[in-house]
C-alpha cells in the first residue's frame, strides 16, 4: 500500500510538471519535487516494521497529493 502511494504520488507530480506549460507553478512544483525526493529516500531507508514512520510519510504524501490534484485542476481549467 505504501509503495503504491509513493509511486502514484510520483506519477502525479510528473504529470503536474508536464501540464505546467506556462511555468505558472514551477516554484511550488520544484519545492514539492524536492520534498518528494526526501520522502522517497526516507521511505527507502525505513524498516517495514516501523509503522509510525510509514504512517507519517503516508500522511505527508496524502497532503502533497491533495495539493497536486488542486494544482492539476487549476492547470487544466485554464487550458
């Protein structure tokens, strides 16, 4: 489940980057990309039995996904 969440968030981030053709949100996308990279590194280093750390990463990813979906809606609405 956590691996799917990581992968789908990465895919969503990639798609938002592609749809931001006019670079309207490039600064925020770069910040999210850096944050995602740090979370990916932490996720890869965490022992699967450490459920507390996995839950914290999952919560942050959910917040990031919510923002990415909002950004995607904004980008598609103006297209």
